[in-house]
C-alpha cells in the first residue's frame, strides 16, 4: 500500500487530460478560421462549383467531430481504469 504514489499518479493523469482537451479546442478554432477563408475563396468561383465543394467540406467536418468524440471516450475510459 503506497497512498502517496497512487495519488500523485492520478493527479498527473488529470493534468494530461486537461492538456488534451485544450489542444482539441485549439483545433476547433483553427478549423472555423479555415472554413471562413475557404468559403470566401470559393465564392469567387462558379455557383455550382462552390456548392459541390461545400458538400465535401461538410463531410470532412463530420469526420473531425467523430474523431473528437472517440478521443473523449478514450480519455474517460483511461480515467475510470486508474485507481483513485
């Protein structure tokens, strides 16, 4: 039984989780900025072309959202596995 050791490991895992969440938030902000620039660029092109690319972009956004959900689930599982 080493209580100090287990408590220190659990606190470090929480710090790691906060860092990962912060990185995810940064990625989301970057994605929004890119989308805004992308739409401005595409508006100069023909309307049909613009619509076609919007559809692709929407699919890409869904993929990223799914990835983030998976990452969050993994983080929760890791927390539950570690002894408090």
